[in-house]
């Protein structure tokens, strides 16, 4: 009678191969989720910074300009930089140069829409500024 106290080498190799295959699929899916969340977070962050710029214009009673160029955006009031950020390398703005200026009452002039795009995630978000109220919203386009 044969004694079966363990697993054969073939059984161990098969199980480890299957575990490795399942883990590689999981890692790939996880990276896709992270990339999608990164573009969502970037769009949300830009929209919040535009809203903060509007609030700064009202609080400081001066005009505040938010400028978006390639992968960098900045919020400036009277020549002083309030905020400047660079987006991750796969996330860009829709055109080469766009800006919006809020007057001292927080009313926007100039650009009213901005596109944030990720080539890696295959997604774009549209940030919209209501010209009458200055309300900033973002949505997937």
C-alpha cells in the first residue's frame, strides 16, 4: 500500500502556476483602477482649485487668474502665486493654454470649460464654470 503524506512536485508546480496567473490578472486590473482613480482625483483637484481661486477673489477683493498649460496649473492673485501644481505625466489639459479670471465679486470671465484627459485611462473629464454664478462642476465626458 502506498503512503500519501504530501503533494507531488507536479501538483505543487501546477498550483503555483495557477496562483501566479491569477495574481497577474489581479495586478493588471488593480493598475487600471488606480489609473482611473488618478484621473478622477486630478479633475476633482483642478475643479476645487478653481473654486478656491474664486473664493480668494471674493475674500481678497481682487482679481484672481487660474491658468492651465499642458500639465501644470496655477492660481495667481495680483502677481502672487496662490497655488501651482503639476499633473501626473499621462494627464493633460485639452489645449495648450487656457485661463479663467475671477473679478473681485467672484464672477468668471474668459474660459468656461476645461477638459482634463488621461491617455492611459482613456478617460476625459469636463470642468465647467457657470458664467453667471461662478459655480464649478466636473463630469466625465
